[in-house]
C-alpha cells in the first residue's frame, strides 16, 4: 500500500495499481449515530471546506437525498443515445474512431456546461455495529466512461450543449463487449445516473475494527471503501445536470487510467445508427 499526501485534496492510497483519495474520515462515539439532517449538515460543511481550500467558487446550497440506492437494471431496458457534433461524426465516428473519458477528464473538461468538478467525489456512511464511520473520498480512477442519455425529451437542451447529431446504439451488449475486448477491460456496466448534490451512500458493515482513525489503511478497508464508492462517485451527479438524463457505460480496468482513451474500431459501426436532429436514422 502506497500513501501520498496531496495538498488541499487529501491522502492518495494506491493498492495493486489502483488509487483512492480520502479527504476526510471520522468515527462517531458508540450509540451516537447521526440523523439524516445531521449527515446533511456534515456533508454541506465538508463540501464547503474542501471547496474553499481548493479555491473553488461554485459554493451552492446542496439539494437532494442523502442516500439513493443503486437500482439493478436490465441492459435491454434502455436505449443508449449520445449527442455529438457534426465535426465529431464526420471526422471521427464515421471513420471508426472512438474516445472514452475518465472521471478526471470530465472533471477538467474545457466546456463549462459539460464540466462537473464533483466527478469522482463521494460521501460514504458505514454503519458498523453501534457506530458510524463517515468518509469523503475521490474514487473511480480505474474506469473509462462513455456518457449518453436514455431519453430524448430534452433534445433542445442536449443539441445546444453537445451537438445536432444523435448516435443511437442498437445493441448495448454487443457494442460494450466489442469495446471491452478492444481495450482489455475487466468488465463493463451500464447504469443510469442519479441526481443528488450530496452524492452519499450508506453501507452496513460488520467489522471488528474499522481502523477509522488509522492513517494507514489496511488492504481490507481499502477494498471496502473502493467497492462501495463506485456507485456514488461514478453514477451520482449534482442536480444541475438532471436535464441530461444521463446513462453511463463504464469499463473497469486493472489499473489507474489516463485522462482519455482514443482507439479505432470500425466494427463498432455495425451497432450504431445516426440521426441528424430533425432527420431520419441512417
């Protein structure tokens, strides 16, 4: 286990080539669990503090639920659409050139309307016996993502922000399996995004010693936090992005990934239809 301090961010732990950043970890006294309103206050205060020391200016009141439970979806329940520009279609997609992004990429993307500075951030509440362990973390360093939408209700909003061309994936399973093989991913998953500014998730655990105050994480605790941080860090976003009705296709790699991955695969065109907004699928 490697540990590195990052100024104004937190401690980065790396285990088996995958990283996890802990920004805060605190443990309640026995039999003194926090209520939902107290958790909201703690998350709000933590968010404000971390934003201020990192010189962020988007300090807004937080909205939403403290916890949203992950919904198990069937792949065939959704159609995957992606809005792209004419330039992206003409110069890349139609030539079989594709790009996947990391959470870091979407956190730092130049387009203001697309950038989400909270990508990868999450808050976890572990309910362990008669105590709560609260941690703010940054996770998802070993995932590539293809962002899309499962609804066309907000076409005007989407075309204005992303482009007039709509890419429709006809067979998610075939498309995803082809990418998985091409890039050497361990697994893929598709999940709709849930919108809450708190980006929090509660987990019941039954550990004898959580080591909450120990600056050196054990491999067991690292894996526990990493496992349960995937859902809120990748599939939860602030409510300002709700009109996007986002659907995310993710690919889990065996180590930390680069900000983006470009690759050629003309075979993927077999699973794609394209519509120029207002025209027919081609």
